[in-house]
C-alpha cells in the first residue's frame, strides 16, 4: 500500500445514473469494482490511523 487512495467510488456516481436503462451495464462487474475501490479506501484509512498511533498494534477487529 503506497498510502495514496482515490475517492473514485465516492464521486463516480451521479444523479443521472438512476435514469439509465435497466440492463445497460454489467452490474456484477460494477459492484465488484466498487467494492474493491471501497475496500482500498477503508484499508488506507485504517493503515493511516494505525501509523498515526490512533489504533493500538494489538487491536482486534
């Protein structure tokens, strides 16, 4: 992890998305990509909190 992350999953959605035709997208692939991006953001935030000493080394999740 290089400590950099993109807020892409937070900004890619737009209001007009809900008006696109049903079946116009590969939903499973889009969900998998969104989950990957979201996990990356969560892991980066957790790592930064740990590196800053805000999460103890022996913390259990």
